[in-house]
């Protein structure tokens, strides 16, 4: 087996990896047949490769530093401070943390932020009234209503109430349609962040098999549109998909966005694939984890995003980018 890999391993991996990774895989195969070959755990690991980590936190820090410079310039030259208004209804712990992080990120990068918090039993008309007020305020450039909303709300009606020009989430029907037509006004923040991560990791997209697990309006569907626009062959899987592993094992790029802890395991991943984990879940012992079982996946994947420190920081970063973009458009 070792000899076979020595001769054919580099050729086997050649098709799906750029040169630097080929080299690393080759070294890995050499390791497997080297002095430690009698050590089964070592050999088992080395037949594949410990994946490159796509560090979303580092990328987010770099992009946010650039955004902060642009914000400072906009203030200095035009007297405009980009402003994001965030509306939170209820006290869902996860939503409260997300909103707190969004507001903190605004402040750190020099944006102004407005945070409106309502009790879970608020009448929808009260929230709609606030949205109308924010729509009319020329000093507010982005409006975001944290989802999910309590039962008494018609979520679609709330999202449609935000003027499309301030819909920095990209959830308004007009903006969803514009994205489908490859003419986006605002790209939804999570898939936008994922695209930036793929770009920074230099993942080839043209002709790649991209499989998305999850069909939500927030992630799965816009993710499909963005990958399709980059000429990937896109498959969207969901809770009713038959033989999920059949699909995921074909993926050069696998995006997990189902909201089920560690659902995607290493045996469901094509060797060398890029694995993007959008999930944020908690294990029984309270630890954060993604939709991907990181420990088994990293032994098979070519590149992988961690949780935490992967997609999450990039989502907030792209929200800032959209808000800045909205503020800049007021000058045009
Ligand atoms: N809830 C989970 N993700 C998001 C998001 O990207 N935007 C909003 N508004 N709510 C969310």
C-alpha cells in the first residue's frame, strides 16, 4: 500500500489540488512510508492530510482594519459617519450575543450604531413604526432586524418594511431578486463572508462541485447563487435529501449550514475538499461546535474553517462592509 502511494499518490492528488498542496500531500505520503511506518495512528493520519485552517478571525481583523480606515476617511472628507441600526425582539440568548457583537464591531471600526430592544411580546406595529422612523432618518445607512422573530410577527412583512437601500442584510425581496440576477445591491452577510474566505484561501471555483447542506433564505439559497455566479456546479441538500453522504462526498467545496451539531463527519468528505462550517451549536457540555465534526473532518479535508473563529467573524465584517457601502452610496 505504501509503495503504491509513493508512486501514484502525487498523481492521484494532482487533479484536485494546486501545486503547494500537492507538495504538502506528497510530503505527507513520504512521511507515511518513512521511519514511522509501523506506527498505525501516524500512518492512518498521514495517508490523507491535516487540513489547512482557514482563519476567519485573522481575515476578519484584516478586513475590519481596512474598513476602519475608509470610515475615518469618509468622516474626514464628507462628514459622514456610517450608521447601523439593529433591532432585537425578545431575549433569545444567541440572538442577544449576535446583536451585542454587531454593535461592538461597529464601535470598534468607527461606525455609529443604534440598538433597539423590545420585549418578546411587543406588538408588531411598534417595531414596524420604528423601522419607518429609521427608514426616514438620513443619518441611518443600514437597518437590521435580528432573526428569528417571535411568533406574532410576519417575518416577511417586517423584512419588506425596511427600504431596500438600507437593507444591509440583503433579505428584502427586491434585493434577493437582484442577487438572483447577478446584480446584487447587498449580498447577505454570511455567504458574502464565505466567498471572501474562499477567495483568501485561493480555492478554485470555476467548474468546482459545490455542495451546500441547508436551504435557508439567510445562508443556503444566497450561497448557491454566489457560487453559481462563480461557475461552480451547485447542489443544495436539505432535510429531505436522500443519501446525503453521496452528495457531500462529491463536493470540492462543501458548505454546511444546517444547524445540527457535528452532523458532517470525515467519512462524508472528499479527500482534499474545502469545508466551510457555517453552524454555531452547543454540545451537551456547553462547548461551541459547528455542523461539521472538526476532528474527523480535518483529517480528510484540504482546508477547513474552525468554529469558533471561522465564518462567524466574517459575517459581522461583511455587515460592516455593507453598511459602509450604503453610506458611500448616499454621495452618488
Ligand atoms: N439571524 C441569524 N443570522 C442572521 C443574519 O445574518 N441576519 C439577521 N438579521 N438575523 C440573523
